[in-house]
């Protein structure tokens, strides 16, 4: 398991039933793990976009007497020296967005220091035939990209990228055809029907593997295995480099668990060459 400040904070929050506001604070703290031990409750509240009393109640929910006690604990587990960050005016807004994504990828790399969750997810996805892949609205491109590549090594991938009344029918059809797991990409803003679909999938007997922007995302309680990958919020629309890369990592883990993955890839390459599918 990674021993980064973010990982230690994540461990602190595990096992606690948090309200949506408290999950927002927790997510904010994980994103700024190196800086949080030096923030006042007012500063943290402003950073998370909540009230100062909400920060106090959050600390109490974690088992501390108040925020000062929580901050003392964080300083004990944080690096000895505060990490210096670049001044906001050092870069323009586009550069800041790129640097924010680089930090998100760094967090993802730290999380992947423990490969067990990804390897477990790979086995679950490889063992499900068919394999439904769910992603609605902002997450539809992540689901579509995963499904496109997954179909080259998996015998039956079913993309679920449209909501509506037929979504439950398609989940039921996958379960009836032998599916044992469902992969979900869930990104902000989280559509209500994603949570409803995951609840339906679990009721149908499917194991839900979710890629979400945070371990505290609304879909967490409807997932059997959630692997977080942060999104960038520096531009008008969120950026999802880390979730996309995590999807490719899951593809690799799934392919490793499929005994005929390499043979399927070679067969595809042979067909593509015979058809002149790609320009050399």
C-alpha cells in the first residue's frame, strides 16, 4: 500500500459513514493532502466550499474532539516540512490545468503502488461473459473507449452508454446471459440513474467494479470494488486524464487474466492486415 500523505488520509476516512458534505471535505483533503495539515478550519471550509461548522462536524464524525485535534493528528502523519507550491500567478490558467492533471496522475501512480485492487478487478472483468460496461453522460466516453479496446481481447463486451427505461432491461439481459460483473465509469456530475443502475445490477447478482473520481463519490455505496482516479477541475469542464489512464490499466489487468487475450489480438491484427484496415 502506498504510504503517501493522500493514502494515509484515505485510510483515515475508511470505515466512516459520511454525509455528502463530509465526503466533499474528505475528497478535498485527499486532493490537497500535503497542504491540509497547515490549514485552519476556515481555510479548509473555503477550499471545500462548505461552512466552517461543517468542518468541525466532520472532525467529530471521524472521532476527534474537534478540528484542532484532527489537524494535530494530520501533522503527525504528514511530511515534516510543508510542500511548497507554485504561486498561482506563476502560470496561466491553461498551464495550471495541465499541472493539475499531472498532479492527478501522480496521485494515481501512488495509488497503484498497491496493485491488488486493480488485479482483483481484472480477474472479475475477465471472468464475466458477457461484460457490461456502463458510463453515462460525462463518463460515456470513458466507457466507450474501454469497451472498444476490451472487445479485442474479451469475447463479449456490452457497452451501456445510454440511460432511460431500457437500461435496466439491458443489465437484466447481460445477467441472464451469464454476466457476473459490471464495470462502471462514474464521473461528476453524477447522474442519479447511474446509482440506480448499479443498485439494480447488484440486485441482479452482478459484482460492480467502479472507476470514480473519488472514493467518496455517490456511487461508492453501490459498488463492490471502487478504484478512484481524480478529475481536473481547473477548466470550465472537468478533465479526466487519470480516469482514462486507469481504464487502460484495468484493460491490461483484464488481458493478463484472459488466457487467450494474446491469441485474440494476433487474430485481429491478421484480419486487419488482410482487409487493409489501417494505413501503414
